[in-house]
């Protein structure tokens, strides 16, 4: 696209291929002239000037490419109005506000917590609340809790403001990619009046923040592409750096941000391939282009992403509900944790009293109590479980294989040593045998056995330091250890499964015959008491920033992949999403409550779905025509370039943000589709605009113009009328339900799966 003397690589793939085939590469000015001047190709590939390529036409086309300020202001005003309208309703906790509002409170109170998403979105919510007077005292216990006097709506308002930029960004992106204000208006209109986009923007959620950064990254990428003929200028660097910053922001909110990083990465690879093929550039120039993109799109995002976590760790410095998800060494950083500023012996020794913590998420502490396994559940011996909380029954005494009591300086436990673990409270030994485990039937049962430390050969366990060698010492907090049962060869294991009421709903501990190293079979020594050994300050064992950064990501990734649907919880499948099969209930279930239902405007979503197929057909037809050398008018060639260039970018964005969900093992929800929906909507704007502008293939002037304008107005009024019908989904429904007489939504339940 020609804009202020610059050309987009996306719009000129056809011409770029011819440039690479030339023996002598033209100058930048010549290349610009050749790309902006309309050309046509005959079957042999010869280029001839078009009769439509006059300077006046070029000037008019450049003016058409410039955004109409009045249109942009109108889109911005409507977007803010639709998102901020009734922002205070309902005045109670809605859907996932119970999570992200609570996490905002944790930041304000500096209390450590665990979440499966990176921290930027929650930090921004907390910042918005703190800056507008919220004191972090509302508990956010469950959906439906009244906010009362608490200042909640400004946190909602912050999310709504970011959500309000989505139609604006869509307008600008489509304008840049299509060279058509009509296409930009179509895309913006579809987003402006989509009830789903409005609803998801109006609450204390991560989604509007995530989508803001995704769209900001795409807009910056497209703007950077427009600067291709002015490399290393201030505007070129500005858009490159803004793109990198937006990528860090997207990934800093949710790991879904990886998809837009992949999109920008693929665009950058194509961009650099074109630079490499420009024979007017020296290898030094090519290297400069490469290094600039490394700095702007790799190093800068990594620096910003690391800074986000650095701020996160500094803010959350008090012990809280997230402690148990992390290692003992990690917990030693947190004020109020029993390990904070504690002192204990550095290396494990015989005669020590210890607690042993499993390294899987919510793996728990090795625990026993006086209760026995019930009849029919293996041997009727003392239960051994994993308990998620600190407790005296988590204490174990480390013994040598015999029953001798050490005197003098105790011997240190080393990799490969045999030990017995005697439960401090009940004096029974950690024991295993060939009976089935209670829940994991392919594993062996673990029990407490013996009296006053006297047991049998099934009480012996071999200590193995993960990654260690024979003779290595076991370091408190830091060493990952495994306990291999000497008699059966199995390994001590926390399955993560919850025992029935007879097991006090604690976590099952088994002995696994599968010896692969996993977090479930890895443990670390947390508390360590031995009066015959010198103590050291735990602060000497605290992990550094890179170690806690790595641990945080391991815990988040495991937590994300382990998310499973709860009983009676609504979840959906990826094929449901494009067809608008089922929404999400945000608030209210009966006719006396203010009901909010997350569901896309059916007209918008079904038009998007139909346009995906239409786009593929139009691209196929254009590609076949070009491949067969069929002479095309300059306007048709421009349409083809836009479809395959800008349209191809948007279609790729939709694929990258949608297809990966088919292979994800975690629980999925309807709102996961919204980033993909943004790309689909922008693609709809590009595709329908070109379809309507092609009306002159069927009708002559002025009828083709009438058809084009009629199609645009018909689409606009259809979207507006459908928004009028369904707007209560976003702004609140009261009274009878849709299937009951007298309902304001009567007759609008077009699919049985909709639940409003």
C-alpha cells in the first residue's frame, strides 16, 4: 500500500517476487515507484503500465488510505459509550471477578497468591483500584456477593477502557491492510455492536487487557511494515519498539499471548526474507536489519517480561494462600512464613526431625495419623497421606536401618544411603508392600507400620538426590530427593488424588513401580531439627531471581495443564465457538435477578463464520486466475493483493488463535475464542468490502455503485437491529426468562443451547 511515500511488504508479494528475479536491483525510489504504479501481467509475466496509473489517481488513492479523523472519532466515541454504559451494574461480584478482583486485593495488601496466568493483568487491575481509592478489603468470596460501599466500578472501568480500544484498533489495522475506509468501518461496526465483546470488556477480567495488547501488537506490526522504505528512522524504530512492548504485555497477561508472538515472528521472517532478497542492500545492511529486529522483538520483550515478574515478586512479599504451591526455598522469601529468617542445619543427618514436601502442585506434606485404612483397602495399617497444610503430624524422625540411637556428631545422609522414616507422633515407620494403593490401583499401598520404631525390612528406603551421585549430601530446602523402597523397588509418590472421607479427604500417597522422575515422586526437606548440628540462616539458601522466575513458570504451566472441569461447571469445545453455540452465565439465574449472559451478537458471529468460507473461495479464484495468466484489471489485481496479503495475515492470526485449542488438554471455555474472533471480524471487513466493490463484475455503472452502497447500508442496519434485539444480554435482563411468557427476550432463543 502506498502511504506517505511508503510501501507495505504485505501488499506487494507479487511485485517482490519479480524484484528478486532481476539481475540488477533498483534503488529504493525506483522500487517504490514500481510498486505504487499500477501494473498488469500478461501470460508470459511481462509487466506493462496500466492506463489508470496517473499521478492524480495515485494522489487520490493515497488520500483514501489516510484515516478519516471524523470516522475515527465516531468509532472511538461509540466504543467508549457502549462499553462504559451501565458499568456499575450489577452491583455484585460477577463470574470470574471473584478470582481477579480478589487477586487485585492481594496485590494491594502485598499478600502472596498463586495463579496459572502471568501477573501483569492482575497488577494492572490492582493499580487501577489502588489509584482510584479501592483499599483491598473486599473479600471477593463468591459470585453474587454485594459490593456495597466498596469502590469496585473503577476497576471495571479500567478494563472497559482497554476493551473500548479494540474497535478503534480494528479500524486502524483494517484501514492499513485494505486501503479502504469502508472495510475499516465494517470491521469496527461489527465489534462495536457485538454483545459478547461488550460484556467481556465490562468486568474485572483479564480478557480485555489481553486483547488490548494483542491488538496493539498487530497494529504496531502493520504500522512497522508501512515504514519498510524508511528503515532506521524515528517512526520505524517507534513502531518496532511498540510492537515488542505489546508482545511483552500480551504474554505478561496470559500465555495465550504466545500466539500473537508467533504471528509477529512469522511476519518478521517473511520481512527479513524480503530484505535478504533486496540486492541493493549490502550484507552489513541486512545484518543491521536482523539485529534491529532481535533488539525490538526479542530482547526488549524479554526485558519487559522479566521486569513484570521482578515487580510481582517485590510486591507480593507476605505469606499468603499461594505459599503451598511453591518450593520450601521459594517460601523462605515470604514475610510471615515459618521459614522466613529461620535457621536450621544445612545438610540432612540421621537423628534429625524433618518435614518432607512433595514437589507437584498441591502435592502436600508427607503425613500420618492414628487412623487406619478401612477394611478392604489394602492392609489394615496406619494411614499415610499427603496433607496440604503445616501440621505436627507432618514430622518424621530419620533413623539408620538399625534401631541404634546416634551419639556425638550425627552422620550425614548421602545419596544412596538406606534410612527409616519414623513418624514422630505415632512412632510407626514409613512402610510399603505389594498391596494395591487405595485409588491408584497400579501402585502399591504406603502405610505406617511397627511399634516404637520396630518394624521389618519393608520399612527401608533408599535416598536418591535427583541429578546427584553416590556420596552427595542432601541439602535442606534445595535438594530434590526421591525415596526408593528397598524391598519392592517402587518410589514414594503423591498421586494428587483426594481420598474419601475415611482418609479425611487428604491426598493419596502411594509407592509407584514407574521410576521415571516426575514432580509427584520428588520431595524436598523443609523443616529440619537436629540440636547436635550447627544451624545456618535460611536466607543463605534463598533462590535467586532467575531460579524463582523459572520455578514460577514451571508451577504456572503445570497448574494450567492440570485445570479440569469441576462438577456441573459449564465448559465447551472449540467447534462450539465460531457457531456461537453456547454462552456463559455471568450473573443471575432466575427472574428476580439482574441476569448477564456472555453471548456474541448472532448476526455478527454468523456473518464472520460465513465470511471465513467466502474468503477462502475468493482467494482460490484470484490465485487460479493469476496462475493461469488471465488478464486482470488493475483494480482486480489490487483486490487480489489485499486478499492474499492483508487478508492472509488476518486469516493466519485467526488460525493461530483458534486451532491450538483443539490439542489442549485443559478445560476450555467460550471466552477463549474472543482473541480469534477479533481477527475473524477484521477479515470479515476486508472480505465483504472487496466483495461489494466487485459488484461492477455483474452490473454496469451506476447500478454497481448502488449495489455496493446498498450492501453496506443493509449490513450496517442488520447489525444495529440485531444489537437492539440482544443488547440486554450485555446490559442486564430482568423479569421472566426467555422461554416464559412476557419475557423481553421472547422469541430470541434461536438455539436451544442458549441459556438466558
